[in-house]
């Protein structure tokens, strides 16, 4: 009798499994997304030519407390520490707004050391990695290129002493361990995901910190760029042929920094897979410091031409990972009205001159709008992700510089557009989508998902229904035959 009751309970359990797809949302049973194989013969120049213009998710995942300190607590609280709280967390509709504004490339600065354990091989918190992955997946759903980097990591580096080519050197240990974990997580992603080894690496407070530093710092950075490439390639899969982004000292366009930069060796590839990461806020006093007036693109042209000549010498393309102009006019004779009228023209000039030289420009947006500090904000992080008339004018300037006609409603397209390969995708429209999840939802990182699946759950979900239901039926038939009796539940 007891065996009979246990058999009946087991069959009820099996039948319940067969019914699960009908009880729970079908999307829960959808398989993980599949990615294409990165072609071995895809060159860095070819990929850069497919990219249009980009936007930085600044002051978000790159937040930190004191340099070198670890941050504890909820992931969303860490993510929004510099942005004013969870109402400004990154949501899917923010990514959609960025895409629909015309940007086809998203750069995601991330500080990993603050959520990693240096005493355990720099092991990264799993929930932090998962949250970064969620945002990358949202961008991939919008058919964007994504640049993922290691940002604000100078406190974990020791560029000024020792030999960083040694695997035991503290800097080498950090770079190798951090990038091994990142590369393993995103091994199967296609060529739209680009890894950037280090952001503005330098000896903070050291000699010529922003101006090429010392020979020892320059040499050690070359070693770390190599360690980054080696760590990524060693994880296999698509990472064997992934396009990688590496900087000179401080990512600066300084004479000695560019002169002594070495392109990392990449023996697994017969074509170049390396891009040069350069940052230039030009003209510096006006764009970065908010002083004076914009007097035209002559300094932009001079700087970009120097970068281009050095890049051609090295045989690698360039991504300008940060540029922009702050919103506030400061100094002895501030003129805010003049600045507001000049920023759109500066944006158009900068992107046009970059594009004319085959470079991708990614504007810096740190979410800052108020005060006289570094107010590089363009798109509001909180729902409904408003873009003011002034900031829309700057974005329009960017798109005009990229060769996109902003007078016409933007339309989505393929990233490999033959009509305008340098301008990228364009956009669906310039209206912010409805954030059904709510940017201020404190229940977790799923906030802002909106309605991103169809009602039927897709073909993948129904395959799960057939597999589970069919499997349950086979088990029932097997037990019935084995016991030679009709099942009565």
C-alpha cells in the first residue's frame, strides 16, 4: 500500500512538471541567447568602420569610495552612489533612449577592484558581474556595440616600480585575474562586444602624470597591455578573435606616451585585432575646464591629426573613448549664454573631424547637470530620461558630425550599413520609451525591464513545453508498462 501511494505521488510530481510552462511565464524557460562566431579574419579597422558614434554610461559602474577601498552592500546602492540614489539606476529604457537618440555604441566604465577580493585572486562579486551583464544584454538587444573596460583601477596598479612583465608583479596579477573572469563571463558574445583593458592608466600623483609619465611607467604599461591581451585570448571561444582596446599612458595624446606605446603581440591572430584608446577634450580649457569661448576646430584638427599619424605608424585604428564639453561656463568672465550656443557646433566639429580620420568618438556623460563642476550630462538617468532642448541640440550636433540627417525621423538599421558605414545605425525615433518597470523600483536590478518579451514567449519557450511534457508522458508510460496496470490517480 505504501509503495502504491509513493508511486502515485511520484506521478503527480511528474505531471506537475509537465504543467509548469503553462503556470509560469514562458520566458522563464527561454534558452540563453546565442551569439555568432567572431570571424578570424575580421580586422579592427573593419569593425571600427562599422561603428557610428557612442555614449558613455559614466559615474555608474565606475563609482568608488576612496581609491582602493572595497564597497559593500546592495549592488544598486553601489551603482547609484554618485548619481543620487536608486531612482537613477540603469534601466532597459535608458538604454533604449540612448539608442533612439542616435548612438550605436555604449561604453560601460566599470571599477572592478571595489567589488573584488584581493586575497582571493581578485574574485569579483557574482551579483556585480551579473548586473553588468544585464546592461550589456540590453544594449545587445538594441543591436549596439558595447565597450567594457576596467576604470579607476590605478590604486590596484603599481606602474612606477618593478617589472610588470613578471606574472608575480602586483599589477600583472590584478590585470590577469580581473580580465580572466570578465573574459570567461562574456566568452560567447560576438564582435559587437569590445574589451578595453584599462582606462587612463597612470601613476597618480607621479611625475608627468598626465603627460606621458616616466620611461618606467610607459614600459610597465606596455607589459600590462600585453598581460590583458594574453588573459583574454587564454579563455578561448570568441575571445580568441575578439577586438581589443588598449591605451597609452593616461590614454593621452602626448608625444612620449604615443612614441613609446607598443602594440601588444597577438600570435593567435594573423590580422590586427587591436584598437588604440585615446581620450582628448579639445580645446582643453574650453571643453574640459569651461573657460573662455570656443574659437573653432583648429585645435581639434591639430590634435586628431597627430593621433592619426601615430596610429598609422602603428597600423591600428583609433577609438576616442572620451570627449565632450562641460555645461557650466566658469572663470573670470563666464558667459553661459555664449557657451550654450557654442556647444552644439563644437560637438558637430569634433565628431566630423574624428569621422573624417576614421575614428569613433564616444561622448562622456557623467550624469552631471547642476553646479559649476564637470557637468557633462546629456540624458537624464531617471525616468522618463528627459533630454532638454539644449542637450538635444548638442546631440543633434553629434549626429550631424556623424553624417546623420537630424531633420528627418531617424530609422533603425543594420550596423553594417552600406549607405553610411561610418555613421552606424541611426535610431528608431527621438522619443523616450515608456519605462513600465519604473526607474525607482527598489526590488532589484530587474527594474525598468518593461515589456521585452512577446505574449507567447517565443519559439524557444514552446520547445521547452514540448520537451518537458513529452518527457513526462514517456515516464508515465514506462511506469505503467512496468507495473502492468492502469494508473488511477
